[in-house]
């Protein structure tokens, strides 16, 4: 528990104090956000707002994790380092994308093919490594099986597992990117899900098949405590950043932050063996992603648009909702999805009457 508190606290301080420094640096360099011309007119006034703010909470998370282990005298684990690698690697891909946008002064950065190559490269390294590095009980960070509250069904094999992991990584990183369309809209829900994974990691530690006495519902997770530390570190960094990103935003996270957050959420889901549970915890992100799929699919099939504009938050903007109203109401929906996910996670431990 000490390492969790230290990791979150250090990352929070860096996010709170480091973000205004980063704002000054980005402003001096002229790295302002480019705005789509076909978006809501209200967004045009946000043109030039400092971006790439995700770099701050990535650095804060890494330092928070490192300081927590230094202070407690514990060694980092393979599981924790793998999730941080996935977050940082995807954040770097997003940083390059953001840099091209601001350098060339256009709303499109990396070409989709180049961006996907970067995501796939980082994702493959993560997935392959996660199937290796067994501990003394021969438990690897991930297993080649699907999971909901824990692993279920037969092994899908290492090749299919890598492909499955890549699909999850691509879907969630793009989902967070689509959600990041209003001030604070992505950071708030991501923080709620990260808080859920702090709880999940702690619960899995206290009911571990290897660290404590065997129980009927015990978990075979390689490093549950360190995964909770990672979640806490990123949570602290994101909340520190959200102080400046809340409406009206002083800075945007950019693709740097959205890809990194998508990566860390999927990494935690895979290594805590809660892959399908992530879809419920991230229900808001899934809903916003589905709105884009429905909009595109509906238009191709019928020539008519289902929503006034996609992603979903822009539909409500064009319907006359204030930005802060949309953000707060979507945060409430996200809190509900997270609570349902945690309830389902705990459900199998409810006494059977």
C-alpha cells in the first residue's frame, strides 16, 4: 500500500506542477493545437491551445513508479515494466503524430499506415514479452487465453494471442483518441478506470494463489501489487494533468496522451486477466467509438447520418448542449460503467445463499 500511495502522490505533484511549465515551453515553441475545419464552430476558438500535454503525465507516471520502488526498496517487476513500456511506446508514436501536426500546421499528423506500424511494433513487443518471463511458480505476465474476471476457456495459442492483443491495443488507443474531443472528457473517465485497476490489483494480491493460502477463487496473476502501483502512478499523473485540462482547458493531451492511456488500460487488462471486463469499465469510451462506427456504417448503407456529427459528444454539442454539461454528464456515465464493472468483478466473491 505504501508504494501505491507514493507512486500516486509523486505523479500527482509532477502533473500539477509540471503541466504549467510544459504549457510555457509549448507556447514559446508555438506548438498549438490544430482544429478540424469541419468540426463544431465553437472549437475554432481553441486553435493554438498548447498540446502534447500527455508527455507530462507519462513522465510523471514513470517517475512516480521509480520513486515508489526506490523508497520502499523493492525491485520493479516484469509486469509493471511491460505496462509502462506499452504506455510509453504508444505515447511516443502519438508524440510524433502531434509534432507533425504542429510543425506542419495541419490537423492531420502521421499517415494512418505509419501510425499503425508504430502501434503494431510496440504492441507485438509487449504481447510476445508478456507470454515469457515466468516467475518461480511458472506464471507469466499474460496467458494465451481469453479472460473476463479471470482466464477462461482453452488456450488460443501465442500467435492468436498476439493478434488479439494488437486488436485490443488498436481499439482502445483509438477509442480514447476519439473520446478526447472535449476538455477533460478523456482524462476523467480514464482516471476512473485506473482507480478501478488499483482496487483490482489489490484484491488480486490479497487473494493470490501464490502469495497466500489457496482459496477456491484465488487469482494466478504474476505481479498484482505492482500492476496496482502502475495504475496508481498513471492515475496520479492523469489527475494532476486534469487540473489544467478541465474545461476550459489550458492544454490538450494530444495523441501523445490518448494513445498512451489506451495502451496502459489494455496492458492492465491483459496482465490482470480482465480483458472483456475492460469493455464494461470503459463503457463510455466503447459507446463513443460505436457512435463513429454507426455513423460511418449508416451513411454508407443508407446515405443518411444517424447523428448530427460523430463522435457522440459532438452530436450533443450541435444539439445545443454546453460543453461543460456534456463533459460532466459523460463523466457520470463513465462512473456508472466503472461501478458496474467493479461490481461484476466482486460478484463472484458474494456469499452464495
